[in-house]
C-alpha cells in the first residue's frame, strides 16, 4: 500500500476515491504548508490562496479544518478532517460539504459554483501539506 495515496471520502454521499500525491501541484502544497502551520498555531481564520480562508485545529491525532471563501462571507463551506495512515490503511481525508450545499441552495450565484469546483483540489492540497 502506497503512502503516496490517501483515501478521500465525501461524507454525505459516501463516495470514496483513492487520491495520489502525484495528482497534486507541488507549488500549491509548498505555498500552503507555512500557512497551514500558522492556522494551526493561531486557531484563527487564516487567508490562503484565491480568496479562501481556513480555520484549523489538531484533534484526536488528526487535523480538523473549516474552509470558507470571501465571496460566501463568514460561513464555513466545507469541513474536513485528515487522519494519518495506520498500519493497514491509507491516510484518510473526510469531507463534509453541508455549508456549501446550503449556500448553493440559496441561489447565491455562479461564483459559488466556481468555488465548489475548486474546493476538491484545495482540500487535497491541505491534506497533503499536513501529511508531509
């Protein structure tokens, strides 16, 4: 089992896929690593690339992250947890999109659809930055 892969689970749908580290942009992970450290240390909302912000905490041996976007205001659009690998399984990224789905249901506009398309890459980049 490769440690260059993680199990990516969307909690609401139960959809699960294996995501390889080689699918991610090295530059994005390099940029996120110090920002992620700062967010963990401060516990506050911390701006990241492209208008996104994150709020992080270490919890139960893993990382818990809330992700938002300035176009959506203060609402957390996606929450995620990352758990490191255990002896017989890959690291796991579990994602909840309840906030994003609620925003989209309000008819908030095409900007949120663009954001929804970008979030998967951001989620995986954050996971790999923390696992590195």
